[in-house]
C-alpha cells in the first residue's frame, strides 16, 4: 500500500509536470472504487486549471481553479500517472485505467487501480479540513507539532503495541507498516512493546527518526515491492535500503542476529531481537 513517501514523491513529480495545466474532461471507465465515483466528477473538474498539488497524510490533493479540490487516495494498488513523453506505461494493464483526465497540452492523468481500493473525490476547498477523510488526523510527521514531548504524552497509559500506535493516523498522519518497522529499528524499540512502557528517551528517538526515515524514502521515490509506480511509471528504490522490513530470517545489518517476523495489529512486522528492546 502506498504510504506517505510514495504519495509525497508522486506529489513532487506531478507538481513539476501537471501543475498549471487545465483538465479538459474526465473519462470514467469504472465507477466501483472503494467509494463509488460521483456522477458529477467530470462536471466538477472540466475546464479547471490545476493550481497546485498538495498532500495530507496519504491523500493527494489537486487544488483546482474555482475552489475545487480533487482528493485522490491510491488504496492498495492504485497509481496516478502523467501519460506523456518520459512516462513508461508498460507496468499498467489498460484494463485497470479506470479514470482518465485529458489535459490541455494533449497529455493525460490516468488513475489505474487493479484492486479498486482507491478513491477519487472532488470537494470544495472550504469542505476539505472537515471532510471525513481528513477530520481527526494527527500532525504530519514533518510538522513541529510532532516532537518528542508530543509522542511521549501520546504513549502514556496506552496498552496498544508501540508500532500500532505509530501507525494510528490520529497520532501521526501518513506512517504505514513499512516505515513504522524501519523507524522502530532505528530507534532501537521492539514493535511489540506496549506504548505505555516506552521511555521518554525512546519516545524522543522515535520522534527523531520518523522524519529522517520518511525523508530518505522520499528521496528514493518510495518503496516498490509489487505494484507501486510513480507518475512516470517508475518504481521506488527505497526497498534496497530497508534494514528489517520483509527480511525475516536474514541477518541484521547491524549485529548479525536473524531478523524476526511477528504480527502486530494484523500486519506483518519485522525486528531485530538483539538491537531492539
């Protein structure tokens, strides 16, 4: 599932290639996404210029002229590619090109989603903060509000595993399964530890390593295991730098102990039994 680094990488590329262009229309080939596409999608976006492209948590936000925001969530397997010179359409089965937005320069933004767990939703800018998707989200991991003291207070009295807490979007927005494992490895904290037992020093390390790990992943274009591709059709490269995620049974890159796999909150999690306490 695309997490914050993948969505942020996508945002940065699209900001350079699609911002300033005008959406000519919307061609809908499949309405049955996670939430059915609105019947007025084409009417809501046609003729509107893309002013800028933002992000909140794992949501891509295309701000259009006239106070309209096109909210896009990639779900489990979705991608939003800018089909133009330099884009590799090879990885995308055209049968899953569910929505297409022709632009005024002859290029196209194409939403492809084999599993149809994503979402595309136009809404007014004034509705954005109060929308069900964004309402109640915690601070961004790069925001000053997400710091050692904030995380320390958020863990107090919590019985949930610290990895599950780090993935709770109400605590911090955008951190998912892959990066939570990597952050906790860097911080030296075992993912199964109860959040309430995390020390103040450990909370400080987790808070410090969260933006570091995410920034590194963004710099590598995110992580691709199976389906994720950026707007040019290219895979993310951060998988080559993962230290624990999906490395069960292989030696820890720091101490040599075998990486272990456990389940935390119904998600696969990976840690080093020697480096993480």
